[in-house]
């Protein structure tokens, strides 16, 4: 059952379903139009009771019955977030003093390369693995310092800065999922051997896994006599010798250093002041 109720200039629809009373403004002051809406609502209430019309669970019943049995939703479209806009907002969101000046300077350089290669109009929320792989390939072919190509370590650092931008976007509701850098392929590079202490190197010698050529790359080439006596044979046979073998007899002695020269001079002075020297 449905009827009209006038409040002010406009009519209001009132109806009952399942023992509950519902009210909704019709937004019109025309009696004929209002009567037509009442008849329409009564007809749809009967369709619902007969099972010919299903009301969605999250729908507002008065709105559903008046709106021709359809749920009307407001269309909301998020503005497109381009790479240029995202970078500017990200840098502006960093609190003053939270990063060192050198760190912030490097971050700007990294993001500048990202914008240059991906483009300012790139839709960041659509970033994928292939976009990052193409960035690595193009960036690795560019020239770096001293006439060499850009080092893969530098490219990794640039992508790390980009991942910070991605995390900031996710907190703001843009972008979904993790930063798609897993499985990227980087050019091979000759990496420097990591620093090792003498104790770590001795443990490798004890396991017969270190050779003379490895010692040179393990920061021991500058130790001179300590490694100069070892041949190309595995060092495992020398593991019991913590000190180098004795010097052959034919080798010249070390040149005297300043301490030795001073010691000899003091000895000469003491000798001249002795009674034996005076009597002589």
C-alpha cells in the first residue's frame, strides 16, 4: 500500500512493506506526476511480493522502487596520475629535514632519469615488469662516467628510489601490488672481491679452497714477503706455517730504517765517551 504526503510545496511518497513504513520525497509539486509514481510503486511492490522483481541486498528500497527497479549509482572516476605529477607530489610530501641534502639530491637525480626514459605522461598505476625491464635495457646502453656504460649498481639504486615512490603511491590509494622488480635481468659486471680479514682467509686456506691467484684478489698482494714465497700450488700444504719460510742466504738484507740509523748513532756516541776510547 502506498500514498502521498505533502510537505511544503513537494509531495512525499509513503508506503508499507513487511510491516515497515518507508518515506521518500518525490521532488515534485505536480499532483498528477505524484499520483503516477504512487501507482508505479504499488505495482512494483506487488511484483516483489510475487517474486517477479528482486531487490538487491545493499539497495535502498524506496529509491529502488521509484527508480524503475534499477539501482542508480554515482559514477566516480579517479583522476589520472601521471609520472610527472606523482614525482612532484612525492618530493613535496617529504618532510623538511627528514633526509640529508645529499640523499635528497641523489633521489631527485634518480627520479629525473625515470621520468626521462618512461615519459612524463606515463600512467604509474599501470607499471609492470616489462616497463622496468625495458628501463634497465635502455639505461644500461647509455654512457656513464669515464667513457663507460652506466653501471648496473647505479641502475639498481635508481629502481630503489622508484620503489619508494611506488610505496608512497600505494599508501595514497594509487597502484596495487608490490613493486614489479622481481626477476629483472641486469648486465653482467666485474665486481670487486669483497674484503676479507686474515682469519677468514686462513680458514679458506685450511679448507684447501684458496690459491695464490685468489690471495692477490683478497687484498694480500701488498703484503710482499708474506705471499711472495708461495707458488701456484694449492696453499693447503702450507696451512701449518703461520709465518713465511726463512729468507734464503743470498738475499740482501733490508735497508736500514730511521730507527736503526739512530740506534747506531747512539752506540757510536756512547763508545766515544767511554774511558777506553779516550785512552786510545
